[in-house]
């Protein structure tokens, strides 16, 4: 089974989320060239989405040449996504993550100033920890 997580509250279409995550799985080599993908019906059932949603994601990946779908045989990983495809997919993923965080903060009643302050503090801590790790590894 492919590890795909959908955000049903996101404004990003589900088919785009599926396609982006398939690209990421290929990039991380969790899926490799030649691997067979689940059937569209099987993945739709696992993700609890409409068959047409998965079909649209697979068609998108097929048009890009990332997968090859052969009627009656299934869909297979054809090639790794280009660095540009991966960069765009990664950026969309980061934007979804950021949007989800901000939506939750807003729902919990935090002001933009409070959220900004918390982000700045967390970012400074993260940056400091990253620098310490780099120094220790050098």
C-alpha cells in the first residue's frame, strides 16, 4: 500500500495531492521505476475518495511521463520526476503544511501577531539547533 495522506480541508484538489505525493514517493525511492501502482479503484477505496479523483491524478502523472498506464495491465512507474517537478511539488507541500498550521492557529483564536512571534521563536530555535548539528558534524 502506498502511504498517501490527504488533507480534505485543503483548498488544493485531492487529485493534485495524490499526484504530488506519488512524485515524492518516487523521489524518495519508496517507489521505483518499474513498480506497479495500486489500481485506481483500489487506491480510491483505500483513500476513501471517488474513483475519478484517482483517475485524474494518474492521468496527470501519465501525461507527464512519470507513470505508464496500460489498459488491462495497470499503472507502472515509468521515470523519476524532473528536479523542476519535485521542486514544485515540494513547494506545494510546504504551502499546504503552512496553511494548515495557520488555519488551526486562527481556529484556536490566536492573533497574527501572536502566531508571528511563535513562528519567529521556533524558527530561531530550529536555526540554532541546525547550526549546532552542522558544527558537530564538521
